[in-house]
C-alpha cells in the first residue's frame, strides 16, 4: 500500500487503549482519531467491529467519507472499492478481478476488541496480546458505564495528574482533597511506596502514620485505578487523540440491575466537577513530559518519575533512561 506502518501511532505505539465508549457505536461508520492517526470503525458482525486506517489503499481517500452498505461492507466514496471485515477488498468496480487478485488488496486493519464498556484498539497493525484489565473491569463488555471529557493537553500530562498523590489538597481543595488539606497545611509529610507489576505500578501513599494510606494502580499505558475502598474503584483513561488533545474517560462497573443511561448520568454528575478541577491545571501545562527539562522534582514525585522513565523507554525508545528533570530535591 505504500504505508510505512513502523511510523503509525508515534505518540503511543504498540499499546492497547480504549478508543470510544460502546454507547457511541451505532449502525454506521464511526470516524476516530487516536494518537494522531485517523481511523474508521464499522460494524462487521453481531457485537463485532472492524477498525481501519482512514485511508483507502487505492488513492488514499478517507474511507470515513464512504458509506456502509446493507451487507456490512464499507464502500469508498472515491472509486467505490468495497472493504469487509478485517479490511479485505471485496470488489473493485470496472475491473474484472478474480478472488486471488482481490485477496492481495487490503485496507490497513487495526486490531480491536470490545471490553469494559469501550471499543479498544491496538496502536499497531498486529499483536498477540490482549488489553490488560484489572478484575474490576472483567465481565460483559456492555456492563460498564462511562463518562468522558476532551482536554486541550498532551496525554502524558493527564496520566501524571491521575497518578499524583499530592495535588488533591490544592487542586481539589473544596471537594475530594478537603480531608487532607489541613494535614498538608500543618506541615504533614507523605511517604510513597511503589511496586512494579507486569502491567504497570501499584502505589500506596501514606500520610503521617502508616496506618492511613491511599492506593493507586497504573496500568500501562494510560489507565489509573483509584481505590476508594472495598468494591469501590474508579478507572480513569487518558486517551491520546493527537499532540494537543486527550480524551479523559472514567469507567465504572454497572451495579446489578442498574440501567446504563441512569448510571452514566449519575457518574457524570460526580465526575464532571472533579475532572474540571483537574482539567484547569493540566491544560495550563506546556507540551508533553519529554520537554519538561526545566521542571524540578521532589520525593513525592516518585510515581510520575517512574512513568516518565517508562515513557522514555517504551514510547520515545531512548536506549538509556535519562533524567527529564533539571534536578530532584530530596
């Protein structure tokens, strides 16, 4: 096709990420942008979707401008080429191509899965892996409620926000941070413990007495699970759209017997104010964390420094982890 697939999804290559809530999928084409790549998704079977790069292999026209035919085949608007499940070409008008010839023509397919309330995509063209999901996101794909916002920020800044233990007393001083504000203002100190896992990092923040702690789990590349207590977890995804925009999405399991619409409305009411408080700060930060050379770090920045090391190794593909802060103050 002439595509250099090695350069696809340069903002976050080789990772599983949610792309869009299942509630936004209907019975027609759905244009998407993930990590700077334009995609098109369409239903290709019962509870099954095909995701393609939004480029026809013929002359590069946007496939999202086409139409979905009654037989579930995507027809390009430019020359009428037809593509089915997995991007396989099924017809080239005005040309008498046999099956063997058609088999050689494909649009670039992107691996996808339906899970945890979302359509997931893999930021590459092939993988043997599956999305890393905690037990709290296991279950029927449509058994989850979502809420989302679009932020004018780089996805790495959003991830850092959600794994940062020490901003709530200030960014959320009158909401979820109120209960630690007095402790912080009185000069209380925090101690953060981090355990590396196959899927990412498990982190505990102890404030003052080690009897008082709060746990966060970070699942690479872009999910944070906040543990508020037994059976009460909030999952937050920082999904890159492009270099300047990020989709921040919360996901919760639906309680038994709860309909999705009313539960999502309730979640929106809870999440909207908190995420707006985060958004105000994160949108003020410049660029991505790769360009944060002048920033100073301290001991309680350990989670974000671990994420920065991961980002350098797995996204920027730096051979050796290098400091990305001007200094670290102990």
